[in-house]
C-alpha cells in the first residue's frame, strides 16, 4: 500500500473512460436512437472537487451520445473527448498539451480498449468489475464497480494522500 501512496502523491491529472468506469456499462437505447447511461452522483462530486482543487480531469471514450457530454458540461475545466478511435494518440496529445509526465497521470479503465492507454499512466486503476486483463495491469483495483463510486474512490484516495481532501470548499458544490 505504501508504494501506491507514493505514486498517488505525484498525481495531478485524472483520466477516465466513460462506459464501465463513469457508468455501470449499461446503455439504454430509446426508439429515437438517444442513448442513456447511469452515472454516480458521488463520482460527480469528487470530480468537481478535484477540478476546484486544480487537478486536470478528462474523459477519453470511444463511446458517444449527447447525454455523455451533457452530464459533465457544467464542470468547469473538465476535458471531454468522445468518439475517440485511438485512445493512445488522444492521451499523448493531451499530455503534450498540458505538459504532463506519465508519473502525474492516473488512468482508470475497465476493458480491453483501455489497455494500451493505461500503459502510459503513472497509476493504472480498474473498477471492481473491470476485465481480467485490465485488473492484471492495474496498480489499484477499486472495491467499487463502474458507475458505482470507483471514480470517487480513486480521487478521494489521491487527495487524501496529498492532504487536499475535505478542505476548503468541500461543502460547496
């Protein structure tokens, strides 16, 4: 556990997949083609708090629906990349733009399309229900499932290690 805490002390940036990480992986498709995904309010709270504390937070997802962007559009400073065919290329572009080293980046993915992207992170995380291949490379597997608080878990742990959790502004959304 001490090794993961040492790694978390370097994190300035959180990158999340959407389907299976920020959502439980279920997609409800309506007759008009609109797609709905369920997300966790606790994950949302932790994301907005991390943003307030000056962390970079991004979504890199191959999926797309207007509701995915709508969920986080009011989170100032959050970077949202949807319909991404090559997650490694997008991550490299993002890291270059933000001047990030791999040690500063925590990535949480849940399935095979996240595998190569996760290899570039200083801290690799998986939800409890992540694919076996993803859990095998993860530095940390959250006890929480996708869409059920796994994002809150890794953000909270990181901010606690850095002494920034439950401080000024914590009670203001």
